[in-house]
C-alpha cells in the first residue's frame, strides 16, 4: 500500500476525528488593566519572565479534556494574554493537525506543540494496574526540562482532565523556598506505604529511601516546577534510575507516580489543597462518582478511570460532571447541522 504524502497527514487527522473532535471557537479573553505588558520577539517567541507558562500533554484520546482545560484556564485568568501553553504530543501524533485544532478554537492563544520521543521512555515503562497509565506520553512530564526551551524557568504542569475556576497565576506564583524543585498539594493522611510493594519495604536498603523525609503522597497531575533547579539537579536521570530498578525488582504498582514520590516526596513546597480537588474520576477500576473534598475549590481534577466527557456522552454523568460541561468546546450534532 503506498504511503500518504506527509502534507496530507494533518488533513487525515482532521477527517478521522470529524465525528468526535470538531470544536467550537472559544471567546477571546483580554488582559485586565493591571497586567504587565509583554513584548515577544521573533527570536524568542515563547520566552518571558512575566508570562505564565503552562505545560500539558496532547493526544486524540484526551483532546476533548485538554480543550476544556485550556478554556477554563483562559476564562479565569486575570492576564490571559500573558499565558503561554506548551503542549507535548507523542511520536506518532499528527502535530500539525493538533496545532490546527487548537488554533481553530483559540486563534489568539500563544502556544507551541512539541513532539515527545516515545522511545526515550518506552523501554523503562513497567505494566501497571491500568493500561491507560502505561502510555509513554504519561511520562512526558519527566522530560519537561529537556523538551521546553531553556528560557522557560518555571512551568505549571496540568493533566488533561482538570478544570480551573481560579486564576492560574496564583498557582504559578507558589513560593518554592530556597531549594525545592517542585510544588504540589500534599495528602499526608493517605496510606503512603501502599504505593510501594512488600519487596520495596522488606529490602534493607530501599526501605531507607524516605528516612529523614516527611514523605507524603502528592498527585503529579498538578505541579509547579522550577526547571532551572530541575536541570541543575539532573532530576530526569534520578527518576529514570528508579524506573530502571523497577524493571528488575517490582517495587511499585502504579504507573508514573511512584518514581516522582521516590525522588521528591518529603522535599516539595506545599500548595493549598484547593488547587487539586482530585479523584473525581473515581478509582482506577470502576470510576465511581465521588464528592468534593471539604474546603474551597480552585481546580477540579477528574483523576481516576471515569472521565466527565465519557460519562456525559453515555448519559450516566456524576453530579460533579456538570461543573466540567460548561467548558466543553465539542460541537454537538445540532450545532454541526446549523
């Protein structure tokens, strides 16, 4: 069978996604009067210390969630024109087609799509409790310091299944102290030991990993990262070393999270829990409905098996999925006809 010319691949992507991935154009959002003025140059169009940098992965499976997340970030930002989005796509992803989709819904958005080399991590991935967690793109967050331009010194990483209802600049400005590389909400009431196997805890050397650290669970779907400190500390290599050990000895069960816990737990800067109301997708097996955690909310996170767009399409939504729906940009059959 003859190969398609490369220039036709973006069109093929758009046509193959036509039944489920045609999106409306979002409103244009403007800066408030007190926002700093940013002048971007042709030589460094994605660099500015005054900009808020946001990184997300991007693929056809979660594209609908990503579009809603971007929509929510822009809508609640006080300086939406000062946001720069960095989207990471897999090796086989049609980058041009994804870029056209984003531009079609957000024509005024400053963004760039980067291609992630899946082979960089494919040989390090061990099977986990849910196959969706084994996708190489889930590990792209490990390589942000290598993927993004060196001029990007701080970035907010967001999963595709989140909605913000607050100004992301507040999250981006989280103090990292004198030496923290990462900031995220911690959950010290969670059973931290359950994230690692008995082989880990029974090993006389490995079991000492967290000695001297008040190690708590944190969710890697919402993080503030200092990329300068990450690069200086070569933290990508540290994560990879744990993944290599996992290939030899089964020390954890759950995808890309445990290596982050092994490297960073107990050494991260705190973020208020309002910035990650996680678990709204239920557990990793059944995806049952869940309620919000007590307290204020700035970010809702449908981590877990159940995704709001899938439950809404199946006419089996959870009550909180109604909070996601207003940000959904997918064109309905009615709007397509009209």
